[in-house]
């Protein structure tokens, strides 16, 4: 394993770049068994409900995965911050899917204890097979991202989403909620994700640098998404605050009028994950009328393009949600942080694995 920066200015840049190969690796490892052996290999019963647990970026990945299993197979779920598990009621018999890149986050391990006391079986999704989480869980799904040095998670996020989606599809096959041939089709579609991410990385590299100068003095950012893009807006806002130390809040676009609109002034950056819907267009028009600087992410004509509208590939992956938009948001956060003189690999106040509750 290459633990050097190589030609990259920092580890974060390298890890953003690695995402297509990481996803390809996840699919090579797990893809062939998704419709068959993968779920049985966990030795778990087929659950009727999922309890998604994690912190920060890992929780966002968990939400993205649970949305896919709900969308395709109707499996209901709740998502709980690890630190809130002890004070939150869980659905009896639910399978806890616990996500942690490091597998050592104290809040996560404490949640595991509580979940065990309540009798929930635990499936861990982690990048570290030797972690405390991996040892304590009943079953482990590895996300195969390779070592991540940058404190802010990038490639482990995409690996968790794709590995988790493979796991979710295997569950849908085992539960007979989706038939095996349809699961195989979904797996084949996932093999197109590396190309989709590679396109998004190139497009972000071309489009983001020109945006940065106008954002250097912006004290705060609003991120908007809706439906399947919401979780990626949340992740983009988290990356931006972790790296730039600027305020960033993420909302469901429809919630704008219920409060956040008061924040919008001339020049306020509003990052919109554009799903092309009319509702969203109305929300965008509203912030524009108040002078916001709208940065759209998604379609070809967006400020930060993430996918070509013409490819069958992009259309075929609608069920996954717009994972590729996160790449543009990672690049935006990193480029702005670099321009502000921040240490993007080691943001202040944060640690790669947080071992205190
Ligand atoms: C830290 C990092 C976050 C990360 C979270 C969860 O707080 O700053 O970026 O998402 O831990 O880490 P884990 O290792 O459990 O995925």
C-alpha cells in the first residue's frame, strides 16, 4: 500500500482522486456475491427494520444506504447519531447497521454496548477489520477503501455508500423483496459508478477554482437538497465546515421558507443540489431574488457539473441517489480551505478517530 502523497499536494486531494478506483475495488470484491452468498455469509436473520448508527460522515453514508433499501425494497429504517442511541427508543428486533470508518469512535462503541443490551444484532460497516467495532459486531462488511490519512473522510464515504448498497441489495435478494435478476441488474449498474465519479472529479476540477475567489469572505453557507440529494447536501456542508471553519448549514429545500431564508443576504452562497424539479426551481428563484449567490451542483449546465445528462448510465443509477455530487462538494470545500490557508489534512479541533465520548 502506498502511504505517500505522491504527486498530490495533500492527502485529501489524493483520496478524492482515488474514489473511482476505490469504488471499482468494492464492486470487484463484493459485486459477484451480492445476488447470492453475501447476505448468508453474515449469518444474520433477514430483518424487517434497520437501525442505522454512526457519527458525522459515516452517519450520512448510512442514511444514503438505508434510503436505497427503503426505495427499492420498502425496508423501513431509523437513523440515529451514535451519541443519541442511549436516549432514543429503538424498534425491537431491528438489525443495527453500525458505520464507522475507523471502527474506534467512542460514541459508536458505547452505542454498540447499548444496542447489545437491547438485543439488537449488529452488522458493522467499517474500513478497519481489526477495530473494536469489527470485533464486537455479529457480522462485518469491509468497505475496502484503503488507508485514509486526511482527517476529513472522502473515499471512505463513497466506499461506505457503495459497500453498504451492495450489502443492502444482498439483503433485498435474501428477503425476496427484489428478485435475483433485478439485483444482478442493479449490481451491473453500480459497475458504472467509477466512470460517473471520474467524470464528476474532472468537472469539479475545471469548475470550482473560478468560484473560490468570490467565496473567500463569505462567513456562512447554506446547502439545500431534497429527496435523495438531501444527505449529500448534508455531507457537503459538513466537509465545508470541517475544512474551512466557516458556518455551513444544510436543509431540505422546502424548509427554507420556515426559517433559513432569514439568513440570505446579497452574496450569501447557497449550494443547491439540483435534481431538476419544479419545486426546487421555485426555492432557487426565491433565494436568488434575495441576492444569494447560487452554486448549483448536478446537471451538465450546473455551476459544478456532476453528470452528463445524455448518458444512459446516469439515468440508470437514479435509484442510488446523486452520489457523484459529493465529489464536487469535496473539491469545493478543499479548494476554498486551501485558498484560506487551512491545513486540509489536519483541520483544527478534529481527529481521525475520536476516542472520547
Ligand atoms: C470524526 C471526524 C468526522 C467523522 C467522524 C466519524 O469526528 O471529524 O469527519 O465522520 O469522526 O468517524 P468514524 O471513524 O466513526 O467514521
